[in-house]
C-alpha cells in the first residue's frame, strides 16, 4: 500500500509504534489529523538537525519552546519555524530553508511556511509568491498552516494582499482559491482577527464575488465561513450580499454558500 493511501487511526492509541517512529523521524507524512497532532515535534526537529549536521541550531530553538506560556501543537509549530528562520539567517544558511521547503514530512513543510510568513526581508508580493506552492500542497496540514503563517503579514499589508489574492480567486487550483478566502477571514480559527475586515468586510468583495458559485465544496465552505464571520459584526452587509448573489446565481453552489453564511443570523 502506498504512503498516500495509508489510512490514519481514529485515536493516538491506535498509532502503531513503528508508524509513530517513522513520523517522528520525518520518514513519512501524517495520514490524518490524529497523526498530525501526535507527532513529537521536538524529536522530529532533533532528528532533522542531526541528519543535516545542524545540531547547533537545536538549543536556542528548544529554549524558545520551553519559554512558551502555552505549549500547543500550533504554538510549537510556529516557534520552531521562527527558530529555523532565525538560525538560517544568522548562519547564512539558505540551503537549509530550501531543504525543509521540499521535505517529505508534512510537519517539516509546515515549519517552512513560518520561515516565509515571518521573514521581514520579504515584501508581501514576494512572500505570497513563495507561499503559493504551500497553499497548493497535497497535504491538508501544510495548506492550513500556510495561511496561518501568512496571516500577520497579510493583515499588515491588507490592501495589497487583497489585490493579489483577488487574482488567486480565479486560479485553477481549488486549494489556492481557498487560501484567498481562508487567509482573510475576519475572525478566522486559531488566529488573530482582522479588525479592518470585521468593520469593513466590503473590502474583500473583489475576492468573494468571484467565488460565489465556485464548484469546489472546499472553497464553498471557506466562502460561507468568511461571510458568517462578517455577519457577527456586520449582519446587514452579509444579508445584502446574499440577496444579491441569489439574484445573480441560482445554482446549488451559491445556495449552499448562502445557507452557511447566514447560519448565525438565522439562529
């Protein structure tokens, strides 16, 4: 059975010891969220640095993890990514950044997204161009972390980001189209809110209008969630958009998005 078709377990207890060992060594990708959450990121980092002869990078990154007030999968993921960026820049080690960006282990590629999103040397144009392959990654975890890693940079360069992402909304890859909405959700999940879009959601219509009848359920869910986020601070705006979309598009995709968008308002 190929790695891509491997069925993930329903609980951490069901993960075979051999599989967990391979996950913690970066030999295979995680098969589902259960495995993704079960990866020992410290062990994986240590293995990666030892294998690439960069163990000197380990102590400062481990120290940063220890200093976290709340150690979760996401906070550790971010701290490791930031630590790798810092050590690579300090040592002029661009090769290591390139290596982790194409690593076989999805968790390592997740770390790589933070080396892009938190790199202050990159303009928003450059960062979004580099992050796009991660937004299209075959692994769900990398796709999800890619927008989270870029969230702060997008928020700080909102006008330019919305202009660029409105172009992504027409991309042939549904994962890239989905990034355009998920990365700009006013409230989002496990991330800081974008106060400007909570108060002025109309700024993102250049993205949303292009996706009102998207054929992908993955994208439809994101668009519906985006508008549902907005409905919590600007319900009238969301009602008006949905009413307009009902007239402009009578397909099932739009109807599904509208239902999802109005679920809080219609409670």
